[in-house]
């Protein structure tokens, strides 16, 4: 199957979308089901937070490992193993008898999920042309917001009753993930895998085939020395720290303001993120990656204080604006390593592993610092203004960033 086969490339995209939606939705469904889980095994708010924290902590450790393995063994094999780990850990939550077991399984779940980030853009770059790469990446990464929205809206009232309780829902998520993983392995044609199966026998050298010849550690050092991936990773860390701070604390802040249904209001932001992730990728194809990231982060920064000022319809408008501005962060940032000089598709997996290693470290500490500032000062303004400062500093790290991407509108 070739890159020009439009049917094949959209099938690949659909499989990636499904796996990502199930994976992130399977993580986020714990929060709305926390009351049911608490009645079963006992789950304090601190332990609930730990399920998310340990899921996130797996990324800085295993994303770079997954990236190096992706460059060495190909996207098909690494993504298959990673998804099977997610499926097994997700289904194993059926057997937990206490919170500590659940937290441990969420860490294992995060180990598999950590490898998704390096694989997805590299796999998409193998089947989509450069002029459609940003759009395709945006569509796939919007799956995390689709999964989150479905988990929050339907987890308690629909999914848990339908499957007979939270434990059987965990099994269902695991089984569906395993089916998607097997489908992926059967459908995706990996250039690295094809070379290892005999591509070098027809005159293609290992260097030309897209298979790194260095050891994993040597590849990691080589990519890190390019500098560009470090600047992008710091930008991404600041943006994700800000976004996760808002997503994790906004319902509580809106509730403290006396607003009704704060969870539904916050879901308006995540719902907008679905569309804006896709649109952000498309706009970056036409106008360039860096301009879209700079404009997006500035608009998001300006929208944050408004979330503490307005209510009613004006607040809803501000939530939509914030979601629209934050959508490009993930898909556009993850598209850029493939287009960096000295990295390209050959070392994209390793570069994306570094991106998620540094970026998700910021995503872990951002909400903790923001929440601490709010608790210390007794005001949401201190935490939200910290978020604004992060967002306004972030574009400075893009100044020296180099990529080869050419806006679609500039092409002849």
C-alpha cells in the first residue's frame, strides 16, 4: 500500500484515532466514576489525584524510550506492544481491591500510553503527504479530547450501567483496545519493518531506508544536540502546564464562584478543543507551524483572566475562545520534529520522545504549582495569573526554532 492510496491512509488514521480515544478516555473515566469506585474500594481525593499523577509520571521516563525504539524497530511493532500494555493494564483494573493497586495499574497504563506520542506523528508522516500532515495530526490528537468528553458525559449515567458497573467497564475498555491493537498490526505497513524484512536486498542502504544505524543512546544524544527539539519542548512544557492547570482546576474554581454545573461548563472548553485541534493542524499546513503556535498561545493567555471575570453567556464565549486557542498546542508541536533539520522522519521518534519527556514534566508540575498558589493565597487569581505568565513566556522559545515546513499557500 502506497502513500498515494487515500483509502489506506484514512484507515490508518481511523485506527490511530480509535486507539488514542480509548486510551485517554480510559484514563479520564476514573474521575467521573470516583464516587462509585470509592463506595467499592475506598478512594480519597488525594488517591484520585494520584491515579492521574502516576499516569502522567510514566511519560517523562518512557516517552524517550518509546521514541528510540520507534526509530529502531518501527511504528507498527512499538505501537502494537504499547497498546497491548494499555489494554492489559486497563482490563486488570477489574481485579483491584484497594486504591494502591489502582494507582500502580494507572502507572503501568501510563507506560504504554507514553509510547503513543512518539509513534503517532511518525506513523502519519509515512502515509500522509507534507501538505496534509498537519491536518492528519490534528485529527488524531483531537481523539484525546473526544475520549475525555465522552468519559465525562457518559461514564456515570450510560457506560457504567450498560456494562454492569465500573469494573466491567474497565474490562470492556481493555478488550476494545486489544482489538484495535491487533487491527493496527494487520493494517499498517511500516517502512522500517519492510526494510528489515528484505528491503536492503534490493539495493536500499540502511541509511537511505530510514532505519537509524546508531545505538539508541547515540541517537538520543544526536537529536538532543540539535537544539531545536529542546526549544520546542520547553515551549510545549509551558503550554501543557498552563492547559492542564486550567482543565484540572477550572471546575472547582467555577464552583467556588457559585456557578451551577461547573463540570458542564468546563466540558465546553474540552469540546471546543476537539474542533480546534483539527483546525489548528490545517491552519499550520497553510500558514506555517510557528505563526499558528505564537498566535494561539497569546490568545489563550488573554482569555484566561476572563474565565474569572465573566459568567453566563459571556463566560461560555470565553471558554470557547480559550478552547479554540489551546487546540493547536498538541497537534502542531508534535508535527514539527518531523520537519526539523537534522531530525526529519529518520529520528522523529526519538525527538518526539524528548518532546514528551520535557513537556509532560511541565504538565505534571504545572497544576501542582497552580493549585498551591491558590491554596496559599486563598484566591484563584494568583494561580491563573501564573498560568498567564507561563503562556506569555512560552513563545520566546520559538524564536530560534528551525523547521523545513513550507506553508501550503506558498506552494505552486
